[in-house]
């Protein structure tokens, strides 16, 4: 059990040190901002959704704590190439796991994302882990954007 926890922490630290899909996604047709002022996490999630409803490209950019950055990094890896339906399912399952409504040992599609289960024991950090997922949901449910200039939907975390 201790080794397992150490492994989980190592995965989170690795994604924090070397975040995947980090940066502005040129040509993204969806984006949303997630803001968690309690911790200082602020990320923009970029996605490119094709006509078949598949998330072809996804990236994130911004600043925040290790948990939020690792959560955003692992989310982009997991979500790339997925259909909107699969993405919605993952968003829901991740949120349920973090709020203690999903047993990581039970049936789900989360895979390696279960490394974040431990965060459900840290109430003040739950928002950090869920923030990028809420922003992803806002991005894929939002209106298509013509450019990254100008107005876009801003989502602020109040209730996980
Ligand atoms: Zn945070």
C-alpha cells in the first residue's frame, strides 16, 4: 500500500515537472478558462473538435500547483482522440471519484487517472484536481470560437 502511494505520488510529480500537451494550441476551435482563486490555479484548456465529434487535439496553458498541473497534463493525454461521449463519461467519473462517489477498484474507464483518488482525502485540494476537467467540459460544451482573440467563456470553480 505504501509503495502504491509512493508510485502514485511519483506519477503526479512527473507530470508536474514535465507537463504533457502544455502550451497554446494553434487553431483550436474550443477553449475555456478554469480559475481556482483559493489556490491560485488558472488554466486555459484548448481543444480541436472535428466534425465527427472527436477531440483531435487538446492542450492546456497556465499556472497552478502540482496537483492541478498534473491533473491537467494527465487529462490531456487521456482525452486526446476520444469522442465527446467518452470525454463526458471521463469527466463525470473523475468528478465522482474525487467526491467519493466512485470506487477506484470498481468498474470505470479512468485507468491511470485513479492516481488522483488520494486527493479525495484532501478537501482543500479537490478543486485543484477537478478544475482542469471542469474547464474541459466548458470548452467542449461551449460555442465554437473563430479565434482565440476576444471574448470567450470563463468558468470559475465555486463548487466541485
Ligand atoms: Zn491548486
